[in-house]
């Protein structure tokens, strides 16, 4: 896996990561769909992508796990 800083994400990758977030949010409990929890999920997606995770299904699963516990 290749690590890449988030600032190297081109617009197409950013759009894909946004789609990953949208899909993941649909899979968490309604009461957890707060801006803070969504931000936590987005951070998880960007961090994992920067560390080389490129499989969208894997990114969705990781974001869902992050969103299962509401952000403070």
C-alpha cells in the first residue's frame, strides 16, 4: 500500500470518497447521523485512503464502524 497525503487527492478521488461517505451514512442508525458523527466518518475515510486503502467496500465498512458510536 502506498501512503499519500490527502492534499494529493484529485477531484475525482474526492468525489468517490464523498460517495463512500454517503453510502456509509445510510448504514448507520438515524440517531447517529449527526454532523459530528458524519465528520468522524469522513475523517476515517480520508485517513484510511491516505494510508493506501483503495477498495470502496472496505472504506464503507470502516466508516460504518466509526459511525456506530456517535461522536461527542
